[in-house]
C-alpha cells in the first residue's frame, strides 16, 4: 500500500489539458468585475480563482495602484492563463456587459439582497465585488439585476473580498457548469 496520500504534481496533471490546449479551451461564460478593489493580493487572489474555476475573465475597474510584484505573487503567475481586463469605469464596463445580454449580480448586503445560495445563476453571468472598505458602489448596484449576500452567523458582518468572492464564485460556477 502506498503510504503517501497526497497527489503529486504529476498525478494532478494527468486529467488536465496541455498548456497549449488550455489556452484555446472554452471557459464558462462567467465574468468577475472588481469594483475599485485596490489591494494587490486580493486582485491576485481573484486571478487564481478565475483560473481555478476556468471562467471567462476578470475585469479590474477603477484607479489602479497595484503592485505588479505583489499581484504576481498572490496570483502565483496564473495570470498567463486568465483573461484580465482593466477599465477606468465600473459602470461603463457593466453597461457594456448588460448590452451583451449578461445578468449582473452584485455581492453586497443590501435591503433587497438574497442569500447567494437561493439564486439560480444564468449562463451569461457577471459577479461584481466591491472595494475592501466601501463595498460595491451605488452606481454598480443600480445596474445589477440582483444583489446577493453571504449569510453571516457570527459577530462580524463581512468577509475579505477575495474570501467572499471564492464562496460565491464556487456556487455560481458550479451551477453554470451543471447547466451544460
């Protein structure tokens, strides 16, 4: 019996396409829009998440004060596998996505927000996550089809934006994959 329980890098690669094949493999039609997220580590974490779930792209919106070195460290260089776009305007990016027929869900605790697990996410879906301190902007919330939240049962009212993104992204991506 093999005493090593963990999978090796070689074991993990067995069921994956080659690097060249992966670049042309269609991704699920899910887009993450970061609304003025400013922390390089959080942006890097979203790039890793985008790769992990093989989503279409990440759009980083707002004034960028990102340390390229920190972002590469946090993303562990997965940026080469992920489509990352930069935009000066969250609202312009969201309006363009609306015009293309995407449904927009903002991850923000609001008066009318729904538990993220109670939502059925359509295939052409956008998840908007907001600034570490201010959350999703009011302008972005107004362009959203729905606001969604993660129920919090402890004393805190929020999670780190990349942690919240991972939770919601997993649910949304799995639903979209199961539709095919």
